[in-house]
């Protein structure tokens, strides 16, 4: 999980902090930990 924070670079709110939200990601190498493999053939 990653918290995405930024600051306004221009306009009336220049320098103020704003929240871009929370980012949730799963590494491709970890997919096998939560999903079963599907074999075709």
C-alpha cells in the first residue's frame, strides 16, 4: 500500500498539500500466492 501525497505547484493553493489517495498493488511475482495457476493444453 502506498499513500500518494502531493503539493500544489501553482494557483491560489500553491505550496499546500493534497491527497491523491491510496494505491494498492500486487507484484506479479506474488500472484501465485493468491491465485491458483491455470494450465492450458
